[in-house]
C-alpha cells in the first residue's frame, strides 16, 4: 500500500460553483473534505450568469439564498431581449420564469448574477480545506481508497492524498475524466466564442428596459453587476490575436452609438455539448461540466451541476458515515445521467434557434431590411420557461420505492419529468421533488429537509413508534389541508430524501412496525439491521 501525505473522506477536484457547493454540502454532513483547484484564485470572469429557482432552493437550505440575492440584479432583469443593436427597440422578448418574479411552485426566486459574484459566497460557506494553485496530475484506485498525486504550482512540490472517494468537478476538459478514459456522447464543440468584459455608459439605452441578456445581430450583451460593467459574447474572429477588441465591441453596439468600449478582459472558449458515458468509475464520481457540458443558452449548465452534487453529497455522506451501503452510489448515475441528456437536448435546441435568429437578422440587415415590428421566434415566448427541467425532475432508481417498499422495475427509457421541458405540474409521486407547500406563513415543506430523511405525515403519533436510529430521520406534521394534494389519507406519510426528492409514499397507515426501518434500509442500500 502506498504512503500518502494526507487522508480525507472526499477529495474534490475543481473549485468552480459545483465543487464549492459540494464542499459546503459535505461539510454540513460532517464529512472530511479537501478541495483542490489548479488555478491560483477564483475565476475573475463572469462566466455563468443565472442561479435558477432550484439552485436557489438548494442555497436556501445552506442559508445562502439571501446573500446571493443581495448581490444580484433586481428581478426585472430576469428577461431576455432581441434587438438589432443594443440601442434599438425590441423585436422579441421573453421572461426568465422563476427569475423575473416569484412563482407559486417555490418559496424562492432565482437570480441573475455573475459567477465571479457567486463564488466568493460559496467559498465562505465552509471552512474545509481549499487549496488553490494545486493540480491533480494522477490518481490510482485501490481496494478501499483513491490515491491522488497533486502538484503545488507555486512551490513545485508534489504531494499524495488518500481519499475514500474523489468527486471530480474539474470542468469540460476534466483531467480526471480523461485519466479514467471515460468517453462522451453528444454534438461536441458547437462554436468558438469570445467573451469581452468592458466598461461603457450604456444605462441610457437600457435603464427603462432592463434584461439579463440582450441578443443582437452583432453578438450578445450582458450587464455584469448591479453597480456596472458589461460583457459581449460573439463568435471568435479568425485572427483573434490581432483583433481590435474595443473597436469590435464599439461597432457591435451600433454605428451611431458614439461609445468607445473600455476593454478589461478577453477570454476565448469553446461552447461544448456532451454527456459523459459514465458518471462513476469505482470510487471516483464526475459532476458538473466534467460529467456534462451544457451550452450556455438557457442558463442550464451550472445549475445542472449544482443539482448533481445535491443528489450525490448525501449519498457520499451516508456511505462514509456508515448508515448507507456502497450500492447507494450506483443510483447517482442512474438518476442524474438521464437528466443531463434531457437538459443537453434542450440547451442544444435553444442554441441552434438563437444562432439561427441572430444569423437571419444579420442577413436581413446586410440586405437593408428594416427591423420588423415583431419577429415570430418559435421559442421566444417559452425561452427560459423551463420549470419542467428545473423543478420537474423525476428519478427512477433503487433509492426510490414506488409503493413504499419496492424499487421501480428497470427501465430502458429515460424517466420523464413531471411536465414537459417548459411546463411543471407539482406531484407527490415517489421520485419527484417534494412540492413546495407552506407549513407556516414563512416555512416551506422544502425547509424541512437537510442532513436527514424527513417523514411528512398528517399524524406524526402514528409513526413515532417506528424503529429508526435517532438523528437519521425527522418526523414532521403535514397540515391536513395538504394531505389530499399529496395523495395521503389521515395516517399516510411521505418519506423525503435529504435532496428533497420523495423516496417512498404510504397513502395510509404504516403496514408494519418496521416499515420505516425497511424503507430506509432499502433506499440506503445498507445490509445493516440497524440504522
């Protein structure tokens, strides 16, 4: 057995929003965590722009939602606008559902905010070790651990860390995924894109019609922070090294703009579109862009990664702490890979439609055609209306009991969300996210979930004699007015997993005195007789 310099329960590779969220979640579970990030600091680029309503629910559970919202744009920026140039009138517009206004299906509202504004909040949310400028260069799986070889770029020193598990959140070009030889499926590279961060006084053009994104025939413009700053996104020119970026952005603003952009940063990148063929290799698990690269159009990528680790971290904690069996980790790929494929399909479709709309209008402008009163885009009124993907995710795996005691039969087709990609119909069927229902005027059912399983029932006394270990399960009363909505009789119950998805439902009383014990054992994949 090789000798390591340090030992941890979980080594996280990658310090973006997904890795940082995993660090905070695992620390809440009491798991020993170390995170390594090859860059010397948090990303200075705005990158991801949207914290959707489901991610904000997760951050509400971590106590971070208010801080994130305080640094974000006002809700009215939760809208996209299509224009010829930034100072022209809209020819199409669409609201970002769950961002621009509260929705009855959730206790929170998502936010338009830049990744470089979000990450410091996530970093401060945990005290677990965070090593910047440290890159994973190799890893070896052993019988009961993984040994990772790390190099500190500042000192040049190498170290070895032994971890029970490795969570790879190291991006679309994941070193871990490549080391494991895991392939990908999907379209691959969709476009070469450049982001230009610049300063300019554009409030006069946009103050009366705010938006999180302005799509124009000459690229996309994004306000970066409430206090100022902008970014332009467009195709990378063939001669990028010699491009006059201030001139290009100024021309993109419009021929009569009279504004010179003050460029501060330029970043070239590739818009990728793929899903990894596997999310797990033994004790190594992929999450975020390492598992799936989702095009940015629609704001789904980062949020899908946040949902990945919300699904995974309670399972890792259960295995590490001994109340769940290793087979529980098999359900991570079973549950999350179909979601990644559906999300990729939606994002690729959005991207193609956006490119087509911009290209068509650009051709019309070159031909001297004036902007129409309205451009009928087949997706404009539904764009960002993706609650079916965001809140309607449904899992089928051994960690879901269809009738309170039995996992679903294996299926060769992906489980459908509760609704289409745009529509969401709340349901308390096992496998689905527990619907948001108010328990008190300021406390949601979603606030009942954390580092434990939750039993929601109209009659807690009928279930309190069940044989379960203290600390693993919380029993909470569900108000009678919500019982019918959840399909429950007077003594029925919902067993909700720590990630907020319903693990089991009993429409009426417990079938036996060991009902909960058996359900928890089945969901956790644990052969133990005591939880």
